[in-house]
C-alpha cells in the first residue's frame, strides 16, 4: 500500500511538471517555421537592402524573442550546440564536415535547434560535426578502388 501511495505521488508530480510535454514538442514547429520564413525573406534578391526587409526582420526578431521568452518561462530551453563536443544524449549528427581547424567530434553547424523541457529532452539538435580531412593519397586510392569495383 505504501509503495502504491509513493508511486501515485511521483506520477502526480510528473504530471504537474511535465504535463505540457506533448504541447511543448508540437510548439517547436512554430519556431522552426518562423526561422525558415525569416531565412526566405533574408535570401530574397528582390527585397535585399530594402527598408521593407529591414522592418520585416525587426518584427520577426521581436516575435521570435517573445516566443523564446514564453518557452523560457515554461522551462523550455534551447540546447547550445555550436563549438561543443557531440553529445549523443543531446545531439543527432546529420553529417560530417571536413575541417582541420576544429577537433574531430566538435559541432560546427546546427541544422535544427534542439530543446529541453526542464531536464528532459524535447528534441535533439540536428548538427554537422567536424572531421579531419583525409590525405589526398588515401582519397585517390579509394577512388581507384571504387572504379575497379564498378
């Protein structure tokens, strides 16, 4: 009976603290779509260097900051990834990028921002990770081998 009471108390606390988990996960789509829209405006050749673009981007920034502020008030925080070591608990490596300036396994590109709800992962960051450039001789021998195999 005591174990059942403790389990019920824990479930009640979890429901209170993480009850909005599904809603929070769905709300991340707002941030993604918002960032995509902003990128489309920024890369539009017709709008570049216009006053309309500047005003629009200012409004986008204000709204984005409001969304992130609301997330922060509800313990939804973005995962900082750039220039950090790949952590498989927080990051999902989508590609390897050759870079001799960074240590292998260092995140050098963030494709999609990840978020946490308190201490739980809402979604991992999708990232590009540094790797050492392969020496030219190895690449050439690999290419020759690939041609032979075909």
